[in-house]
C-alpha cells in the first residue's frame, strides 16, 4: 500500500478484498454470485460498503471512480430487489446474474487502476490511468466477463427450461 494511505483507504481496501474473495467463492461454487447463499450475501454487503466508502476517498476530488461506485451500488441493489421480489428460475434471474456480474467487473476498473499505479511501491506497473498496461488488463477482464456471462446465461436458460417444462 502507498505510504500515507488514510485509515478510510485501508478500511476500503480490506473490505473490497473481502468482497472480491466472496465473489470468487460464489463463482467457484455456483458459477455466479448467488444471493441465496452466504458468499453471495457477503459479496452484496461488502460491495455496498466498499462502494460507499470510496466516496470518502477524494485524493483527486470527485472522479470517474466515484461514478463507478454509485453505479455499482445501483446494480447490486437492483439485483437484490430481483432476488427478493421476483423469486424462482425465470427471466429475472438473467437480469440478477447480469447486474451482479457487471458490478463485479466494474469493481475491477478502479481496483486495477489504483493497484497498478501504486504497486510495487517506488516503481508502479503503470504511470497513470491511461497507461497501456491498465488498458490491456481491463480488456482481458472484459473478455473474461463476457465469457463468464455467456456461461451464466446459458446455464440459467437451461434451468428456466427445466422449471417450465418438467
């Protein structure tokens, strides 16, 4: 971590790592961030806390990372609403899965930017947010997101058909 990282910055980072770990656990177990299970719930709660805590990190003033944070909160809240109010294997699961997966992808944009411009200390991987290494890494994450969501969509479609045509 960069010397001089604020207490809020340390808290934000630790909670964010917890959210990422919960998402990975949920993906490994269920192929998606599954809000009906503990790992999915932890992802939801920690993502909201991480996103909202980022609003207090104003090193460069209000910036695009803060917009991402607010959008991520909207995505996970919409996913939670669909999970609670639109139960069952149906078309709403596609939206729920997309909102959660897209929130996870978007979380990586500021994470990669901040990490690559800070680590290793003294000689970071990137000089700034427009550095090609950041763009290439984000492209890889975008491709992984697309592949992962196609997998989720197809799996959910199969589940929906089983429920509709037993």
